């Protein structure tokens, strides 16, 4: 579903080119004997398939290179960029910085937890990501390194997608993350900081501004 717009663009370009070719070659094809006209028709079908593959490959390459095209194609499922969040655990403030990458057509997430002194306490990466637009929900499985613990942990994060208007990409993620080892839910609310990747210092500065403590 995410690439329906990309496929539609490739189809539109292919149809435009083929109709233009038919307009130019139509009178000439009409004068050919039937066997030769059929051969030209078959060649036209093969050419249209080749043109579609060429346009689709070109658009996907452009998709990887252009943030604006990714935002257009992905629509409300566009989450790429830097997000900043905050929660309180046992009276201690925790900031989260997450970077979403959708350049390759799938969604991957890298995140870190930072305490109120600026020290990193944990880092994680997504293992599988699901964006459910029907229910406006983001769910992803992750592997996490908590620096004060010996072993890596697996967990599940569940967030509601909150946008400023219907059909627009989310600007707020509201939900929780739960490590499978204990099932305790850490509530978190993240705001979109940038569609790009910001420096650690800038991301933390923005997070502190959004969540003063």
C-alpha cells in the first residue's frame, strides 16, 4: 500500500509515453500488412513493460534520494526523522531520542535513552515495525542494551499516531515500551523534532524545551 502512489506515477508515465508513440506511429502501423502489424503490437507491449520497469526503477531511486518524494509517497505513514520524548521513572527524568529511517521503503528505528545529566543509559534498534493507519498505531519489536544490565533485552513498543489534521503524517507518538523480561510498561510521549537527522546535542536541547523538568 505504501508504494501505490509510486506505482501509479510509473504507470502514468508509461501510458503517456506509449500513447505518444502510438500517435506518432499509428498512421504508419495502419499501412502495414496484418502479420507485421501484429508483430509491431507485440513489440509495443514488450516495450511498455520495459518502460514501466525503467520508470519504476528510476522513481524508486529518486524515492531513496528525495525526502520530499518519500513524504508524498508515504503520506500519513511518513515518520522519517528525529523524535524526542520524555518520561519519569522512579522519580528520575528520562529523555528518549529516536531516529526513524524510511529511505529504503521499510521503516527502521534507532533510539537512545538519556538521563537528566545528559548521560546515555540505553540504546535500542527495531527488529520489526508495523504502521497500522486504520487504527493510527505504530507497533515495533526491539532489541535493547541497558548499560547497567549484563544482557540485551527484547521488547515491544506500542504508540498511537497523533497528527495535526486527518490524513497528515503524525507529529506526536503517545504510548509505551515494555521489555519482555518483566513486562513493565514505560509510558512515553514523543514529538517530531525534524524530518532529518539532527545532532545529539540539538535533539536533546529540543527535547528539554518540549519537556521542561
